[in-house]
C-alpha cells in the first residue's frame, strides 16, 4: 500500500535523526545485504541505508529492487542515503508472550553482617 503524503512527511521527520544501519559497498546489493536489510526493517520499521560509490541511476535501481523484494516503501533518497519503511506485522496470538512484571517495590536483600 503506497504511503500518503502526510505519512511520508511524518516518516521523513522521524528519519532525520537516524543513522544508517546498513551500508551497501562495492559488491552492490548481494543476497546477504538484502537479508540484513530485511532484519533491520523487521526490527526498526524505518531505516536508513548508505550506498557508497554508485551513480544516481544505479541507486534508484537498487532502491526499486529492495522495495520489490522486501515489500518496503521508499520514503526518501538524500544523496547516497536511502530511507525505507515497512510496517511491522501485528503480533500473532500463537506467539508466546512474557508474563508482566509485578508492579511495586522490589524486595530488598537484608544484610546481617554489621548487626550484633
């Protein structure tokens, strides 16, 4: 589902403070790099990718390939930075959840070393 202009504007604002989590080097877009981008999107939803040493046209093709392979949306391209977004899937009911930690003060350890 394509992003609306309002969503894109909000994502650009959120991405401004982010640092690149994946860097695409001289070997280009290899399967391990694509897998790492997939992991980063699963963990963060919104990521920056730095592409080194490629021309504008090649970066555009890489962006299209990444988006089509991983189901992500291109938010913005700033020079050699690509900003991608993929909404995280909803939590499934069959996935185990951790029990909630009880609220209130934690029990303290008592030390009897100094008392007589």
